[in-house]
């Protein structure tokens, strides 16, 4: 079970990567989730100059949520990553998120050991 520390929502500005954390936060794992209402893919990047159009710096591509005929979310896709051999080796300030639709949001949480 994921018992992470939530960072909250980050709003996408398409084509302008948003840094996950402005300061160093060392963690064991990171989880990035799509949010209900999103309509396009979200991308996790490892550099500010990353681009989902060229693929440069893209660590993960998270598809848009799936909705049923009534408009209810059926699947909220996510991506997670960790370094299992060293505790708290990831720094959140080294991750950015971007997406194809300005205004979509991502929920980010992390795990510290």
C-alpha cells in the first residue's frame, strides 16, 4: 500500500514543463497520477527543457483517464518510479510534468524511508 506524502495538484501549462518541487526533497519513490476531468496525456520529464513533442527528457507518458458513457472515470492512469538499492535517492526538484492540454492537473505524492 502506498503511504506517500502528497504534494497536491500541479496544473499543466502545455509546452511549459512545471517543476514538481522548487527545493530539494529526497525520496525513495514518486507517484504521478492523472486527475478526474483531464482529457489528454500527461508526461513526466527529467529536465526543464524536456519536450513531449520530441521525446527529449520524457521519463513516462501517462494516458488520459478513461470515462464510461455516463462520464464517470473508470481508470485514472499513473506512473511511479523508485531506486530500490538506495534509500531516498530521488530528488523531486529533478522532475517536471507537462501535458497536451493546459488546465489539466496531475497529483503528485512521494515516499520517504
